[in-house]
C-alpha cells in the first residue's frame, strides 16, 4: 500500500515514515499542502496521513481537493488539541478518521492496517461484482430477445410474481437475476433454490431451515433459503420438481408471508419477492395431480416464455463472439476464430442444450483445438448433426429401416405443422385434411410433445 504523510514537523514525518515502512508500506513524506498536491498529481497513493495545520494551503483545503479529484483515496487527519473541531469537520467532509497529537504509534499502525483491509475487501467486492456481471450478462440481438428485455424492464419495477418458462439452457436464471438487479431490491440478496438438485427429503430443510434436533443429523440450527433471502429475491428454479408438501408450504409463504422452520412451532414473517422457473408443462402436471393449481396461478402472475436458441438463430453469432473473447481471457490463451465452414455448421445446428450447450462447445473447442482458426472438422465431432438442409435436422434420411424412417419423418412433419399453427390440434387437423381424432392418436403414438 502506498502512503503519503503530510506534516510540517520534520520529526513527525520521520517517525511516521519509519514505523509505516517497518510494517511493509511504501511511504512518501511531504512538508506542505502545495508539495502534497504536486505529489498526488504525479503518483498513486492509497492513504494520506494529513495534518490539519499546514503553512500555505492548509489540510482542509488539501482534503477538499483530494475528495474532488481523487475519490478513491483515503485520508486520516492529524490534529493538535486546538484543532479538534476542525478535524471533526474534516471527517464530515469525507476523511476516514482523525488522530490527535501527540500521536500514538500503535494507533497509527492500526489505522493503516484498517485501511489496507478495507481496500482489500473493496477490491474483492469489485472483482466479485465484475464476475457476477459477467456470469449474468444477457446477450442477443434477435426480436425474440428484445421482447424478453422489454418484459424484464416492465416487471422489474413491480413486486409481482413471475414464472419463467423455457427449455434447459435458455437462460432462465439470467432473466430472474436481471429482474432482481433492476428492481428496488437490487442491493439485497438474490438467493437461488433448485428443487431438482436437492433430494425430496431435504427440500423443506433447505428451503425453510431447521432447528437443532429436528431430525437425525440436525446438530445445529440452520437458516433456510427463505430467511437468507429476507427483503431480497428468492429464485425457485425447476419449480416443477418440487414435491407437493413443499408446494403447499411455499404457497402459504406467498399468501401470508409466513412459515416455520422444520422442528419449530415459531412462525417467522418474511418479506421476499419470489421468481420461479421451469422447463416443464405445469398445466399438464396440474391435470396429473403433480402440481398444485392454486400455486401455479399464484406464481404465474407475469409469465415470461424464453424461446429456444434454434428459434432465435440471429443471436448465435453474437453469443459466439462473446464466448470466444470470454474464454480467451478465462483460459489465458490467444483468441480463436471460427472458419466459415465451422460457422455454417454451428448456425445450422439446433442446439438442444441451448445457450448452455453453445457455451460448453466454445470452451471445449478452445481446449481441444491447437490452431487459432477452429475449422468445420474441429466442430463436427462435437455436435449432434446427422444431415443438414436449411438448418433442419433430417436424420430420417440416414440409411435405416423404412418403418423407422417413416416414423421419424411423420414426427418431424407433424411437429413442424403443429408449431406452425401454435399447437392447435383442431386447426392443424383442418389444414392437413385429417380427422382431429386421427391426428390426436398419431401425436400420442409418436410421442410428440410441445417444448416450452
């Protein structure tokens, strides 16, 4: 840490310089405000020990200029007994603290250590903020992506529940964080809870917390995700995988803002905004009794549907460029580029794993490709394309039995027609000159399902 000592008394300058250098700091000493300002304009400092009473430009004027021109610089004011009021004024103006003469060398060392620790924590916070910004950055240029951003802007200013629906890897968590980060709760916790990643028997403990002795292995009290998210946002990912008992309890939280830890009768009141996400058809799950209808309607106040990457292919080049730069920096290697043949393969690929799959593909190719140009031959072994025609996966054209190819073609053809008519079976049947009952039977036989 670089320290500037400003005092017109030679002995104080020398003493402070010696003791701070012994602590491992880089120390520069100055006897006047004019000299200090000149040093500041040509050097970088983390901390100033600044005497209030100086000849010429006094300490208060130096402090004013420091706060105006060097906002990140910490100042500890030094004052004699007669200038205590001025020192207090300096603290109100932005000085970190003040030390009274005669100086305690122990307090000088402690003050410097406190500043060093504060600056270290601030740098760590900045790095973490930078990592979070990179982790949750949303990238796209397609009309579909613009619609999502518009919805985020509209719902962020409210406290409404939001249900985010989309295939795995489409960026549901990114949408949830963007809503939180643009809301009035942005400086409060954003807490994630993934129902699919936690065994059913532990869901309630993780979500609501538990008391010591509540069950075998509960050797101490534990706060649940809900309490941790108090006054912030709780993101319930894969809500469709939550068991019915936990669904009932989270419904009560939404309705009343209250819950109890596992093993406790004490009711806890909570203030939390809930955002939920799923890749499942919750309405179909309601019909089969796997999801509560009342919870669905509580969560589905504002629905946001994220289309798969194959339906917004104009976003692929932008995402590729971003991840090419990202992994060059992350892996500390020379930036790579895709050849035209590689780009064609990637842009024609359907990406069943969506953006997550694209990200993993770029990282894998960075690691496995030694050349700076990634070719089509490099890409092909890592994507599940059999035969391409205008970007469509026509795997039924492979050599296989006629019966298998016929079933694959029918599935492909009917899926495309259903998509064309917004999955309306009656409209699709009418357009294809089929009986609605026959089309329904065919959909069931071929196992055709709508991807949300």
